[in-house]
C-alpha cells in the first residue's frame, strides 16, 4: 500500500512539473512575432552573472547562472531608462530558459517580460517563445529564430522593420492579392472557348 501511494505521489509530482511549462505548438514563435507584442526591445551586452543556482543541472558543467546583469547598448522600444538591468532565468520550477547559454561580453537582441510592474523591475524570458537572438556585432547581424522563414537578419534590416508601418504591410498584401486575382481572370479569358457542335 505504501509503495503504491509513494509511486502515485511521484507520478503526480512529475505531471505537475510537466504542466508548469507546457507550451502549445505555435506555427510561429519567432523573435519577429515576439517583438510585435513586447513592451521593451533592446540590444544588450552581458556584463556579469550575479546569482547562481545552488544545485547542479544535468548536462551543464559548473554552476548554473540564475541572474545576470546586462548593459542596454541600444533601446528600440519601451520606457526602460536604466543603462543596466537584471534578467533572471529558470530556477528549475519555472517556465523560463536557463541562463547558461548566455556568455559574458556577448551581445543579444532581447524582448523580455517584466517580473513585476515596478520601475525597478527585473526582466525574464519565457520558454514558449523566442525572446532573444545572438548578435554578431562584427557581421552586423542577429542569429537565431528571427522569423518563420529566416534564421538571421542584419541589424539594419531589423531596425528598419521596427519602423515599418503595419498599414504598409497590409497594403502590400492587398496589392498582391489583387494581382493574383487579375492574373487568374486574364488566364481564364485567354482560354479557347469550346466550339459549338452542329
């Protein structure tokens, strides 16, 4: 009886942990899509790791960083005015990525979430979307899941995309649809008409 109860409790704990970070499968979980709904988007440089988890993480050598300080190199959107902000990662029980894949001195495009609604809030990332991209400053490009079809973008194109008006995109889509419909009608009108049988 005790073994059955213990096994049930173990399975229940595993299923609760699994539910804590269940992501629905999104067709497009790209950075480009994330940026559209983000309150803060910036180019940052990792300055330091400030806190570490007090346990080892399978597959990661060394102490896993829990919090890092980043310098805001360029702010694209948002009201954040601090030059340095703190980003916190996963503690093993949250739906956040671990910070172990970040490197001190490296640059990233970020679109993080706030931890709370205060002016001195920390930021975090969400595991079920693309919140950040690696940046190669020398090449002038961001690398990662930028869009559904692009795995990298130049910083110049990224900045230009932020400035583009959504109305312009809508107009371009509508113009494309009109052209396609016109081509369909022209193709139908050029088709030979069947001759009437006598």
